[in-house]
């Protein structure tokens, strides 16, 4: 008897899940003329960066694929990284997508979609500079560059002390400061670090690997917008299952 009950319950659950899925589709179709607004910070190649006037990259393409599935028009806005979560919280933007790491602090402020990619913190150093190894970072007088509001900023401040860390609005400005000697190293995510080193090929920059853990990147959505969260996760699941997501990542990360 118990067994039948369990089977029955499973059947009911499957049916109601199917019902949810089909409602989501209908809603998406109904909002065919709707806009999906996304806030990002576009100095984060290969996730988001400028190609001429256009913002391109993994996040933009994944967001476009999600918008297509929802029958919505994607609108991408480039703002300061530390303004993205507040912008999602106030409802100015539907979502924040910026190679953004899921962490406890942010989970108190916004919801996150399922993860679509990962990153790890590394350190860019300059040939002949004060920092040549991770051990050097603790030395007196060392200044660590980071991007404001990032996990790199949080790690650098908690591991080496606030007073040693300088925050920049753009990752490109942090790296420019390393090149001109204002900071001695820059802590940020591995793929953008590689892109910045490649973009400044004559500057004698290189990357130190750290022992920080792998971070999950996900899309930030307002805590009150469960409808969008459900739809985005459903779209992401499809994009994962049919290989679209991996295809986009492989296009940008060799
Ligand atoms: N993953 C890091 C974080 O979430 C850095 C993200 C910076 N993203 C950007 N588009 N600038 O804090």
C-alpha cells in the first residue's frame, strides 16, 4: 500500500511539474514584446567587453540565448560592478550578469540562477616589480590592485589587510596602475586576467596561481522575481542540455 502511495505521489508531482513548465512557456510567449534588462560591467573579457561600440562576450551571448527562449528583447547596460546588485535589488535591472560569483553575502541581497561557468582568483604581477610570488604580497609597502566590490577585493583585504588594497572601478584601470607602478599586483578572476595580460603583451605582465577555491558564476535576480528565476533556470537547463552553453564558452575560452 505504502508503495502505491509513493508512486501516486510521484505521479502527482511529475504532473504538477509538467503543468508548471507549460505555464512558463505560455507566459514567455505572452511577454514576446517584453524587454529583459541586464546590468553588467564590461571590462571583463571574455565574459563581457567592448568590440567597438558593442558589448560582447560569454555573458552577453548566454543572456541573448536566454532572452530568445523567453521571447524577450535583451538590453545590456554597462555600469560599475558594485552598482549591479543594488540595481537588481531596486528593480532597475531584471538581472545582473557579470562573471558574478555566488557567495553568502550576495545571497542575502539577491537570488542567483544555477551556475553557468566558473572562475578562480589569480594575481597579475609585473616583471621587475615588488611582487614576484604570493609570499611577496604580504611584504611592507605592497599595494594590491582589485576591482571595487569583487571577490578579489574581499579576499585581498581579508588576507593582506584593507590598508594594502586599492580598488578601481574598471579592471583595465587596475592593470594600467600595475603597468605604471601605482600598484604592485592585481587580484582578479583567471580568464579576465589572461585577457588583460594578452592585451598588454609588451608590459612584462604574468600570472601567479593562487590556492583560492573555484567560484561559481551565476545570474543575479531580484528576490521577489521568482517567476524570472524559474524561467532563467529552465532556459539555462535547456542551453546546457543541447550544448549551446558549452559552445558559447568554447568560442571565447580556448
Ligand atoms: N567574480 C568576481 C566577483 O563576482 C569578479 C566579477 C567582476 N565582473 C565584472 N564584469 N567586472 O566578484
